[in-house]
C-alpha cells in the first residue's frame, strides 16, 4: 500500500490541492454549525470505508479521536458498516485501527 500523504507532503506535491483542502474543506465545510465535528468524522469514516479508501482512513481515525470518538465507538461503527458497505470493507477499516488504543 502506498504511503498516505500528510499536510506537509501534500503541500510539497500539490500545493494548490493542499491550499484548497485547508481553506475549503477544513476551514469551511468542517466548521459549518449544523453538524458537529464528531458527526462529520463519523460520516467521513463511513464514506471512506464504503469507498475502500484505507490510506485516508488512517488519518481520519486519528482525527475522529480528536473529535471525541473512542476506540470502542470506532469498532462499533465499523462493525455496523459491515452490513452496509460489505464485510471486506469493514474488516479493512478495522485493520486501520491502532491496536494500542483498545
């Protein structure tokens, strides 16, 4: 699996995409008041799981923890998603969890 790009490596590789990610996605979309950051994290994790975007899942799992989602809640969310996204997608998502957090 290829290495996931973080903010710095994305800035080096694709500066405009990094700028748009920061200004539009994280400074606008993620800060809209109708959904909480916690809710947005759960939605993002569900979408990434459904699409099989494991590289992005790793970063968003850590971000979800910053937004108040516990390890047990992540396990439960991925278990729930198995029935909607498919078993392989849910198991792949679970494999992105850090075992030390349990």
